[in-house]
């Protein structure tokens, strides 16, 4: 039964879900060691807040950018239950375990508030034209915004 009041998730069918676009054919994201991320082994194994997750992801994206050619950039896609995918432009800690995800879904601007356990973050390298400005990803960490 079709209803005009369906949510975005209910409207999308699995066949409509596109995992990621324009993957760079020649670049693999660098493999980072725990030491390169600035974390001790205990930090990795400790119970972590959403803020620590975002901080770690920002460091990783920063390190990736340092090793990429001019025609590549890191991209983050947040995948939620039901197949909804958000091309991330900003991640923010909203509570100890809460994350605000800002970006676009199906080309439309959106924002989602979710528990960190309810989202999967797919990070990959996207090919871009060298003359195009790089898309930056915003991270709000400890109340200050940085762009990587």
C-alpha cells in the first residue's frame, strides 16, 4: 500500500541504493598504524565516546589527504538502517554516544541525529578533476570546528 506519508527510508528500495560513486582506480587509502593515529593500544580498546570516534576519524582523513595525488580525495558515506546513505559534509558529537551527521542524501541536504552504534561510516578515495576545489569534511571536536 502506497502512502504519501512514507519516510525517506520507506520510499527507497534496496535496488536504488548506490554504495559509492567515482572510486579512484589507482589509489588505495593508506593503512594507518595505531601509532600513526596517535593512540595507544589501551586507547583503542577502551570504551569510546562519539567525540573520540569523530576525533580519530578526523586524524585518519587528515593523514589520508597527506598521501593522496592531486586528483583524489577522501570521502565519507554514512550508512543507516534501511539503506539510507548520506554523503558526509560534517560530523558532530551531540551527546556522549550521539552523532549529528550533516550532508546530502540523494542530492538533498539533510541532517541526522543518531547513536554511534546505529551508523556505519564508509571511507573511500574518490577521483576528482585536479582543477576542482577539494571537498572538505567538517568535524566539530571539543567545541571547535576543523575541516579535513
